[in-house]
C-alpha cells in the first residue's frame, strides 16, 4: 500500500486512515509507504528520527504544493507508529509521474497525487519492494486542486 498525503488536507488524511484501516483488515499483511517530495521532506525526517520535525528548509517549495505543509501533532504519531516507510522523490520525477497518469490513465491528478506514483515508479521502490515479494501495490490518488496551465508550464520548464 502506498499513499501520498498532505497533512493539512482532510481528504488526504482520510487516505492515510484508509491505508491504516486496510493494513488492519489484512492483519498487517501489507506495507504502508508514504510518499513525499524530497524538497519538503519533514515527514521522512520525522519518520527516520522518530521525532516530530516541524519545519522544512527556509524557502523550500515543491510542485506538489499540497504536500508543502509539515506533519501536524495529530498525524505524526500515526506516521511514527503505523507507517512502514517514507520515501522521497525529486520534482522532475513528480512531474513525469503526473504526466504519465494524465496520458496513460486519462485521469487528471494534481502533482501532489503524482508523488505516490513517482515513488512507485522509482528504482528505490522496486529495490526495497521487489515485485516477486510484493506482487500487488495500490496507490491512493487524492487531491483535485490543479491549475492545469500552471502545471503544464512547470512541466515545460523542467523539460517533461
């Protein structure tokens, strides 16, 4: 199970809760891997240090603007205690994944939802979670705040 969630968003917090509920229903037989932009990686730092990291680097930003906020005091314990891994991806990977979903699935997602897809497509994910051991993977796509012109312009600037 792979989920991408902005900590400030109700619908995305629901995605985290859904992933945790599914893990419970499947008696812990699935992994919850959160996806986060490398540029704003407070959840990854919090997860790896097991301490609530409440800031990102000054001026840090991401095309996945729904994920720019830091983990809150209520979401951090859930991540710390129930999540199996947090993986980060760079901005170009996020935009390539977003474009892939647009073109292959014909589904309009915002770059924040593309973060989970970018992690899934990464070499690091395939190395940590090889298909022969993890034959089924789900990605929870959430978020609908997408200024299409802005995203297309950013893709062009990144050469995607």
